[in-house]
C-alpha cells in the first residue's frame, strides 16, 4: 500500500489556465498539462525568488519533493516552448 499523500499548501490560483502559440488553432496543438503544484513551485522560485528550502517550507513539503515538482515543471514548460505545444494548468 502506498504512503498517503501529504497536503501541499498552494496559495496561487491562476486566472488563466491555457497558454498557446499565437496563430495556431487550439485543435491543431498538443497540450502539456501542468499541475497547480508545479505552477506554485515555479512561482515561488522564479516570481517570489525563494530558495529551495524556503519554497518547500511554504508548500509544506520536503526540499527533495519540492525540487522534484519544480524539475517536472521545467521539463513540461521547456517541451511546450521548444515544440510549440499549448500549456494547460490543471487542478
């Protein structure tokens, strides 16, 4: 039986949930889904300028879990930007 998932504190509720390349209809695009946790981790690091330990504490998680979430966000954002995919933020 897997370990129960801990509650992660999310203080960000984005007003926009889709981003896409200009000039390409949505129906023609592949979609990369970012979780709200990934967006929160990205925001804490790059908008709020927090270090890993500070951001992990704000999210109520360990530093290693925070890093895993952040690196997952990096990979998905890079995939969308490099390969011209839409980004969808899911809760």
